[in-house]
C-alpha cells in the first residue's frame, strides 16, 4: 500500500528533502512516470495547461503516417478503423468520467463542442431564456455562449455569478447551467452532484466543462445525472497540443435535440449521400465533419495510460502534492508577498495550486529560466499544476526551494523577466 503523505502535512517542521525522496520510493504511481518523455533537469508543473508526451506517442504517430496513411491510404478508413476512431476513443474517455459506452465522442475543440451543447440545451428548453455561468470562468466558454445567443437573437441572457452565488441563481427561469468543474485560475472545485441536483429540481439542464478535471480526479457524470459535458484532450489526458476535445450527451437526450453544426458525419447514414439532412439519433449526432486521424491516434496513447491508473490513488496523490506545495510555500516563502488563491482544503480544489503576487509574471519567468515550468494568468495568478502520473514529490520540494532562492536573491527583478510574451 502507498504511504499516506497528506497526513504529515500538519507538521511542517518534519519536512526534509530526504522525506520527499522517501515518499517517491513508496509511491505506487511512480512507475507511470517512466511512460512519459520528460526533459532531463526540468521540473514540469504545467500539466493543467499542456500534458507531457507519452513515449509511445511518437511511434504511434509514425505508424499512422508511414503505414496507415503512407501504405494503406484510403483503405484505412475501414482497414485500420479510422471511421470509428472518434467513437472508440470516446468510449475510452467515458470510463474516466463516469459515462457509459455510446455517450462520448472524441472530436473537434472544446469551444465548438460547447457551442453544440448550449444550442441543444436551449432547444430542449424553448420557453426559458437564462443561462447561468461563472463570470470568472475560462473566457472561451463565456465567449461561445455570448456568440450563440447573439446569433439566435431570441432574447436569451447570461447570468454571470461567482462560486458562492451559483445555487441561488438557479431558478425556474433558467434553461441551462454551464460550469467548469475545476476553475482554471484558482482550482476551486464545484460540487457537481449538488449543483446538478439543484438544476434538475427547477427543470434546468446542466453542462459541465471537464477540462481541468478529466484525468486528474474521479468524475461521475451518470452518478450525478449530468445532462451534457465537454472537455479537452491536451491537459491531464496528455493528448498533445491542440488535441481533440470530447463531448458527452446522456443517452436520455440523444436524438431529442438537433445540434447546430449539421455536417455529414452526424447524418444518420453519411454514406447514403442524401440531399437533405437526417440526423443520427445517437452520440454520432454530435459530430460535424471528418476528424483528424493523426490527432486522435496520438490522443489515444495518453488515454490508454490514464485508464490503467487507479483514479482514487491519483486523487490522493494530487491532494498530497498540493498540500505539500502549500505547506512549503507557507514555511519558506512567507514575507515575499504571496497569497494563496486556491482552496487550502484539498477536497475543495482540483490538481493545481495558484498563488497571487503583484509581480507574478516576472517571478514565473524567473522560475521558467531555472527550468521550473508553471504558467501565469492575468492579472496576478501564478499557476502550478500537478499531474500525479509523472509529478514526483521531490519536484515539489525542489520547486519551492527554487522559488525561495529567486525571491531571496531578487532574481525576478531582471528586466528580461518582465517582457511580455505571446503565451503566458
């Protein structure tokens, strides 16, 4: 059995580098790290933005290019299963998010999939005009909702509220509640079961964005009776930059509402080549056009690894890593102007820790120059993401010691660290 390191966090005076090395030696998830390509000397704490590459992904991509595309060409749609690949991978993702086979497709981008689901949900509640969203949510979700209601021009409104006001905002006027389970900036974790139950009590539908939770913590969509969900493939699922997203539609809603991007792949019989659109009445109705086979094939590599992990153990390690990071920064970085933006209680957050600092951008650039990789979100959030399949306990110790050194020696004052970058 693995050690229970999170129970030791309360006594920070006992923490030493040797303790963290010992935690790694007793970590049952440690062998998974060998399945990922990690540059020597790098402490990578940005898996909540882009997961690292599975070692098998390179060989898989080469096989798809050289054999399936290069040799088998068009026959690969049948011979190598290209046509059903989005469904096949969707069924695998279903096993990570508490969905059933036939309820998930791996396809398109998160924003596009959210657009489809918002349209479907509003179509199922034609007499209601309110969408409830979290105002500080990741902008794509909010932008897509704003664009959709402008295009529909049917009097819909978005009520932007924050975490503590969400339940009260879900009234009988609400058509759909659309929330990200784990907040991208602070990492706070919404109570999926309670919010979904409240939405259903008043006759509203629910859409969950799982971008920061799928692969990082146990998710049970069907156990909570969720209606719809979306998520991305390039964070904790380690599918590569711009990897295909996924879309979930509970079986009770399939065939009940038409999604707006009615391309030929969502037709009931795409190779009948009929003039008029006739939608599929299953999860295929969420598709639009031809999917990227190269991207889907690489995405599958990361998903296969994640499926072999015990998600309860992943969650336990995630909370422990975060707890240690908080404890060490409390102890070693006190007095440098940091404040904790994430919930201190592990049950109330995802797999990241965010720190506020007015000079957070420059400090993060100084960390990156030292090969400790996190990221920054305006105006003052430094984010550190922990992927338990490859993040080690020793990485937490070394990262905080590096941060301490940067602050003590004021290395972040170097003018080059305060220069704007295209991606933060």
